């Protein structure tokens, strides 16, 4: 009995601030929808053919001929966008409440999960072997060629050929299948680290007298919010199934004809805009990498003076950061021309400076 209490106490008897709002529900939602994503991906892998000539048509077969295949595939593709939406809100809440200062280990594990999710999303985006998938993979993998001396060899090693082709598809499928299991492992570690200290208080207080037990009030709130979010997903699948898909990806990959405007999915657009805003290829690659790694560095003493107390300057800088992120996402959809190129440069500067 004592052993059971040892394992369940951090989850059910955890002291939780009574003032936390719906922005604290997104962590719970991420756990559930990630599990759904892994299960749906497992079913899709049974029917998907990682072949240069058959990958595109295997997706059509899943959508048209397989029993409920259309539903599983649309769940998988739409929940991918939902995961990133929830991740960005979850990260923004952590930045706003300064969780990276009070719960550094949980923050670092969360950022690690974010990087793993981005990797899984990129490899999965290539698998349908549509026009945008193929050329997106070509552009993104070519980024490694900016590394001096070894860059071109590294690109060919990733491709397994002289261009994106059959070996590339095989490797990306294998990695996309394996990576989510590491993600689930990191999520367990993240939950353990978080529940060892408890959730942060939006009021800035650390006193246990202002907290209540997690079970059952917050469990009901989590499931209620989850049901609301997933109802919107079902509405999207039923009425707007292709809302997050690029029309170019409805065409089979053609290595001889590139799309007029190559762009990644919406959740990568901010990093893509930063990459394009730097004229130097190596500088753009470094800026792209540090646009993610900067989440680790904000904890360094001297770079962040954030405390649990309310600070108008800190909150203003947070909203400038969010605004620059949204503007970069918008600019990433646009061609590299005036005024978007100038807006991208200014927003990139604000993104790093703030």
C-alpha cells in the first residue's frame, strides 16, 4: 500500500495552485493527443509503402480503399497541427510565468521534447511524397551544405544518393517511426520533473496554503477542456479536412519541376522566415538553429532578470516576442520581396534581441 501511495502521490495528491486557469490545461492535452498521434501513426504504417514509386499512391489507397483509412489519416495530419498549436501556447505560458527560472529541469526537458516533435514532424511531412514534401525536403536538407568543408558530404550522406530519392524516403520513414517513442519517454520524464515540484502559481506565490490537491477538481477541468478541443478537431475533419494541407502536396513529387513558392508547414514558418532574412547562407543556418536553442539559453544568469513578481517591462518584452513570432510566421508564407524582406529582418532582430 505504501509503495502504491509512493507512485500515485505525485500525481493525485500533488499540491496545485487553485488559481491556475485554462492555459495550464495544454500540458495535459498534449499528453493525450500525442498518444493519439502515435496510435494513428502505428495504424498508418501498416498500410504505407515507403517506396519512391508507391508512397504517393499508398496515401490515396489509405484514403479511398482502406476501412476508415481516411479518418485515421486525417486524424494524424490534423492532430499534428494541433500538437504544435498546443506546444506554442504551452511554451508561451511558461515564458509568461517565468517557469524556466523556478522549474529549470522541467523547462529543459520540455524544450527537448519540442525539438523532438519538430524532427518527427519534418520527417513525417516528407513521407506522402507530394510536390511540396519532396521539394521541402530538398531545401531543408540542403541547409547542411552551409557547413564548411564537410557540408556537401553530409547532405549526400543524409540523402543516401545524389538527390532526395528512394534511400532518403526509407531513412525518413524509419526515423519518423522511431522518434515518437523517444518523445513519449521524454514526456514521462517531463511529467516526473514537473510533479516533483508542482505547477507554478500565476499569482507568483509559492506557499502551500494557497494550494489544493490535484485530484479530482483539476482532472475534471482537464478532461472537459480536452473534450472541447477534440470536438473542434472532429468538426475540422468533417468539414475542412484539407485546411492545413498545401495544395501542391496533392500532386505527386516531380524532381524536374519545382513549385513556384516552396514553403514548409505553418508551424515551421517562423524559423523559415529567420533563415531567409539572413543574406549569408551559414549565418541563416546558425540563426535558424539558435531560434530554437535560445529557449535553453534564457536561463543563463545575466540574460534573464525575471522573477515571480509582476514586471511591466518583462511582460511588454514577452508580447513583443509573441508579436515577432506571429509576424515571422506570416512573412514565411510570402515571397522574398519588399516589404516582406524588410519586415522579416526587423522581426528576426526583435525575436533574438528580446
